[in-house]
C-alpha cells in the first residue's frame, strides 16, 4: 500500500514521510499533518512518542487494512495521534493522509473514491476534480472530501459545562444562540454565537476550564450575514481542542463536519457552503461543506505537500 525502502532492516530505520498542509492550496496557510506512510511494525508507544515530537495537532500512520476492513472495502488503515493521545477519527488528518497516500502511488479500488479504515470504522473519501499528472502516471486530485461519520452524541450542553464554556469565552450569555454536544470521535462542545465577527474577536481564557474539565474540546461558530465573509464564507469557525492538548487548532475537519450536520439540518446553513477558519492564527483555511440528496455531509478542501522525504523511527 505504500512505497518500500529496501529490506526489512532498512525499512525499520527509514520510513517514507510527508507533511501536508490541509484546507488550503497555499503552503503554510492551512493545517499541517505529519504522515508516516509506512507504519508497519511500530508500537503504540513509538507512534505516540513521534506524535509528541512533531508537536503538530495530529500525526498519522498508514497501515494495511485489517482483514475486516479489507472485507469492507478499505484501501488502507489510518491511526491518528495528537500530542495527548490517539483519536478514533479526525478530519484534516483524514484528508492530508489520503492526499499523501495517493501522491505516493496508492491505488484505490475505485477511481473516484478512497475508503479509509480508522477507529470509527470505514470512512469514504471522495476525489473531486481529479486531474491526471501524465509525468507521474498517477491521479492527483485537486480536492478531497470525506463523508462525515454519524454522530455518537447530539444533545444540548449540560448547564454546568455551558456556564464554564461561556465564562471562558468571555462573552455575554445572550450572545450564545444555541449549543450542542456533538461527538464524531473527538467529542466537541459547540456553541453558536450571534455573529461571525464575535467569533473572530474571541480571546478565550481557558485556565479555569483546564483546571476543572481538562477533557473538554470546544468549538465555536458564527454565521456571516447575506454579504458573506472572506472568499464568500458562510460561517466562521474556531476549535479549541483542550482535551487533545491543542490550545487552538488552525483548521478542523471533524468540527466542521459536526457544524455542517447540526446547522445544516434545520437550514441555518445551506446545502453547499464554505467555512473560514484559522485567521486568529495567521492561517486562511477554507472548508467546503456539501449535503447531498441522501443527507450525507461531505467535508473537503484542497491539500498541498510541504515536506516529503524519510523519517527514522
């Protein structure tokens, strides 16, 4: 499933590696993910240690699918680590790892669809606008989109959690229009504020929340008006993944997935829109969200490889 480097001893010492910027086609403007393209033989401890060493929001390891995954149509298996531990699913690592796998010569069973096996099960990734690179002899998609996993939790925040989140955000109570616990693996506490501009201006103080509930990860969304935001964005999103050891994530696929599922089902967001995320960190992430006729929410964006080579593990 991935490029091999000599015999087993050589592969153990040196493994193909890429660092991919996701939700952007301009290097350094999205969210990077570190991808080890051959994770066979690595222990859980080695994977976790390397993820801590990269100090990125996520580091991934590509593996052959399990027998069950292969029987279900998986093209590869992905393990996803943050500095704080392993995740069953995450959005930008899914897209960035698929991008790296395809660029390294990975061959999917179907031309326009890649099936990834991860902790939440099988995730379908759609290849949009693929163009053939005749020089490399492989398909290089201009954009990838994953089908948002089903929600494991979908309910209002408990009163004590909501009060703690609102206090940490430093906003008045009446600025919160709605709130939900939305779990597709990471487990987000999401609040909808009264404007995108308020979301952009946030300067949260998480010190108390870290002391009382260090496991919480908080997402914040705010809708733009009829004129839209940057690049026509319909919503401004920010993600504070405290439970994963990430103060603020530049651009977050899993969070945008649950926002699209939540705010799209009652028409507060249209069937097709762009979300903006990352400006507070000097990024310009753009997340393309679409709800198809079957009700599936697809979350996608461009990706670009910034680093390619080998890593010694």
